[in-house]
């Protein structure tokens, strides 16, 4: 019995062949893309986050090896961390010191003094302010170098700028550019950097009160600087003298000078000269009570006649005659006793001709006839008159001398009016034997 074999399914075999061809083609394409470096995918760099990096883990064991010959012998260098530590205080490289800034301020102060002596008011003012700024910088640098120094309020440079702005803005109330009423004061107070006056209540403030507020604020700021450095007090006193010497009405010279000297004395209360100058200035403007206190404070440290006389004048103006009398008595005791004057003759230098004109004649005999007298004058002259020829150009020491004629060896010089002396007998005898050869 013949068994018939099943016929193969043509559709199934054909689909298998197509699938195999597609797989082979896909494998070839992937291998070709792998060989091209531009098509290879690359890993993107990781983005640095603000969170702390994870703890480092040891690398896993791998069977691969590096093709570098020294990869195993050279250890991997750790990365250098340049970020500042949060726990430690930051430290910086300094470019200046307190001593250097103070030395610059001293040189500027000497320059400002020279400019003041030359009456270069604007230059002296600018140089003095520069000196004060360097003094403030010196104070700030000293405070930074000392960590134990308490920092209360603004630093020195800020105080100086605040005082400078207050002094400049106080001049707006001087009325130089027009009348200053309540509306003007409110407008100025609103635009000023120094916020001392409320624009809403400006109607109750006068121009003089506004000026005093601004200058008093500047005094408080500058007194702090003067208390730190004696050079600051000297610069403030120099600025006061500059403003008074310049005498510009638009700068409020007297008011500004009083502000400067008050700040200087408040910073250096043991300075007698500062107290004396402030007291005299206050006495000139009529502030007698404060002037009396300043002058008495100066005399308590150093007694000077000039300060004492100024205090006597203030006491007399205020009606304190008892205190003025006591101070006058003290002045008289402190003054040295006057020594009696000793009159010394005055020494006058005279020429020979002047001396001869004022001296009496010491020559004996008759009158001397000058020059070539005429016959009438000779007849009128006494019989014993001696004719004296005029000897012009001959010194006075030789005009009255002559050499005797005769023996030239003797060379006897006689004075006019005297008879020559005859040698003695012995001298005449030995005189014949001179030079026998």
C-alpha cells in the first residue's frame, strides 16, 4: 500500500526565507554604523549640583586592562579644593596699613598749613579735608586689624562723609539765593541726604534752627574722629581758621568754624590751646556763657596772659566784676616786676672830617690862613699868623707834617708850628765820623 507524503507548504517556507534575509541585513547595518565614529553615541557631562557629592565608592573589579604602560605605577592625583572654608574667617591680602595712612595725613596737614600761610584758601580747605579722610581711613584700618575692637555705628570714613554733607547742606539755609520760608525748608529737607527735618513739620522750623541742627549733627560725627586721633583735631582747627580767613558769606564761615572747634575740643578736651581759641571765638559772637566756660577750662590747664585778659573782658560784659577783679589781681602777681631803666649813652660813629668840625682847636699860636691869602687878608691877619698852603688830595695824617730840609740822612719829621730840635754836641761830633769810607 503506497502512502503519499505530505506536500510542503510553499507560503511558510517563503516567509521564513524573507525573515532570515531581513535579520541578516539588520545585523550588517548595525555593524556598519558601529564602525563609523561620528554615529557613535557619546555620554553628556554631568551637571554640577549644589548638593553635596555622594561618598566615593571603590571601583568594581573588572577584567579589562589599560593600554597605558604606566597606568598602574602612577597613582591618581587628588583634586585641589580652592573653595573657601565656611567655618574659617576669611583672610585677605592687605594693601595699606593704619600707620601709612596716618603718615599721608600728616604730610597733607603740613601742606594745608603752608597753603593757609600763603592765603590759598581753596587749596588749604581741600587739602585739609583730604587729610581728615586719610585719618578716617587710618582709624578704620586699625579697627580691622584689632578683632577685639567693638564696631558700634558707622565707620570713620562714613562719619566724615556724613559730616561733610551736613556742613555743605546747611549752607542752603543761609538765604544767599533768596528768602528761606517754610516751603523752601520743606523742599530742601526733602532733597537733602541729611535727614534731620521732617518735611511735614518744616513750618515750625526757622532757617537758623535748621542750620544749627545740621552743624550740630556734623559736630557729633567729627568729634568721634577727633577723639581717635590728635591729628584730626588739628585739621579741624585749621579748617576753622581757613573758613574765617576766607570770609565767604555763602559758606557760613563763623558758624562752620565754631562747629569745627567744638568738635576738636570735644575730641581732645585736655588741649588748652583749642579751648582758648574756642572761647575767644565764642566771645566774639556773643555766646558769653559758653565762652566763659571754655576760657576757664583753658586756664585750668595752662595759665596764659592772653587767655586771662579775654576771660576778664567776658566777665566784665556779663557783670561779674568780682571775678574780673580777682583775675586782674592774679595777672598783676604773675607779671614780672618792671626793672628800672638804665640810660646808656648813645654811641655815634663819626668820620675824621665830622669829628674835626665838632672838636675844639688844640693848636697853639695864631690863626691859620687857608689857601693863598690876598694882601688885604694878610695885612688884616695877626703878625704871628702862619701861612698854610692848600693840600688837596693829601691825607689828613700827612697834611700837617713836613720833612726837614738839609741832612737827608737824618730824615727828621716835624709838625708844622714846631721848631726842629738841634742835635747835641756829642751827637754832632760822632756824626762826622759816620761812613768814613
